[in-house]
């Protein structure tokens, strides 16, 4: 299968069409060995020595993710956080890094505590404003620009191509957390980004049953070689069974993402003028900031994530979540089941999430059932309060 000339649907469904050479099996075996035989002349011609660094269980899933992203090489990690932090751990003390104020909160916390403690000069800025990015870049000093688009939990959109141009002009690499966009909707490497990161825990796997992360690079370079060493030496490696499960999950990526996008768009449109809703944050709504950029860099949908700001403040928001039935009150995103959460409660002090904000991860249930459940929860929550 030639990945460049094959639709992502076919790449995903057939996991690149690989067949196990030995048995003809269409589904790969799970390799669990931690160590590999050395040749009699003391060489390792298999290219594999020890499973912290080399694991054949990763090969197919990495190849599929790489093909979907049109990259040079992909690496699996034990979690999205292990993947993301490897990008920063591969930098040197004193390096200047730009990251967004609105981003996945746990990575923001890690950057502002551990990364700064280890000597990285981390600056959080508004990544959606190219003027702010340009002014913050320090040519020759800024080594990495990290963006997330659409970004948790306000679903702000950053122009990848423009940010790549500005970063490269200043001598910096651009890394993109594309977890929410998925390779179905946006391929950051083709827009000039250097590294794409996925919390594969989310849409890539899609079934809320494993934690995994992935990085894909546009080209080999010194930084990527250090990222490889971070994985091998720090040891944030995925388990063999999880790699196999991830491959299985990815076979339906295109179906799940399209269903989630279509339903999220319907839900956003349904509730945007609702009397009990103050605001819907979703890049698929023409009125939302970022819609124009999203239209250019997202193909086939605007993602399955949106946020709903309730009328009545924090208490009303928490009450709405409490009254949902089909929507499950849980954190995380990108699974087949729809999730709802009061985001400020999760993120705590310093969160950019307003107190009345509910984060919605739209799954693949029937959209009419999802809308009906939210309608009754909004009504019940406001009835209880009055
Ligand atoms: C956008 C985004 N990036 C990164 C992560 C971290 O991934 P993981 O939970 O697999 O470590 C998450 C997890 O919620 C996320 O939503």
C-alpha cells in the first residue's frame, strides 16, 4: 500500500495492509519478548537488543500513525504525557520555549514546574495571535514552539502554517499537539510543523481502554535523535499488548472521527441559541473565534470536542452534569462514549476555563439521544435551582 496515494480510511482499516509473513495472519501477533538473541559472532543483526528501545510490537502501529501523518518516522510512548515531555526533555538547559496559555492543563503544569526547574526558559503566550507569537520569538534563543489546536478546553485554533513559518525564521522547531484534530482532520507536518504529538489514549485508540502516546517527525535531525534516546533511556515505553490494542482501535479511526464531528456540529448548532446556554465554544461555528483558520486547516470536520457555558454560573454547570444520563460524567476524550465534565473542577486554580464551562467529548451514540439528554439535564438543573 502506497500511503501517499491511499486514503486515510484505507490506511486505517487495513493497518497499512500488512500480513504476517510466517502465518498469513491478517492481524499481527503480540510480541512480548523483552530481549533478543545475539548472533554467534556477537553482533545484533536483527537490529533489536532490548525491548525498552526496540519492540516489534510497535512497528505496525508506528507505521500506521506515520503514514496517516505523512511523516518521516513515528514513535510510540507509554502515554501522551510521556510523548510530550520527551520533546522538551530533548532540549538543553537555558533553551527558550514558547507554549500556549490555553493547552492541556497537565502538560502546562509540568512545563511550569519540572521543565522550568530543569532550566528550560518557558514562556506561556496567546498562540492564536500571530503578532504576540512574533514578538515573543527570540531568534537564535527560542528552540521550540509548542502549540495545541484546537486547544483544551476553549477549543481555540492556532494557524499551523503561519506559526511554522515564524518559528523557522527564528530558528525554532514547531511541535503540535494534534490529539483533538486527529490525522483525519489536520496533518500538521504537511503544513510545516516539525513534530506532531498525539495522546493516542484519545481518538487514535478511541475505546477508553488504554493509555498511549505518539510522536511523528517530519525529518530526522539532532533533536529527534535525542527524543529517541529519551524514550529508550528514560523508558516511557508502551506495553506490547497496548500497542496491539491501539492498532486495533485505529482500524475504525475514520468512522469514529467522522461520526463524532458530525454530531458535535449538530449539538453545537442546536444549543448555540438555547435559552439556558450562555455560549457554545466550537471551531465549527462561524461565530466562534478561530473558525476561519479552522476552515482552512481542518478538512472534513471540526472535531468531536466542544464546550458549553451554562446560564446560572458554576452551580448550574455542575447541576447539569449531575443530571445527565447518557453523557457520562468523566474526564478524558475521544472515546466511543460521550463524556461531560466541569472543567474548572479538574484543572483547579489558574485554569482558563470559566466556572460555568462544561467540556463535552462527543462519542458515536445517536446524536438525537445526546441532544435529548442534554436538554433534559439543562431543564432539570435549572428547575432544581429555582
Ligand atoms: C490534548 C491532550 N494532550 C495530551 C494529553 C495527555 O495524554 P495522556 O493522558 O495519554 O498522558 C491529553 C490527555 O487528556 C490531552 O487531552
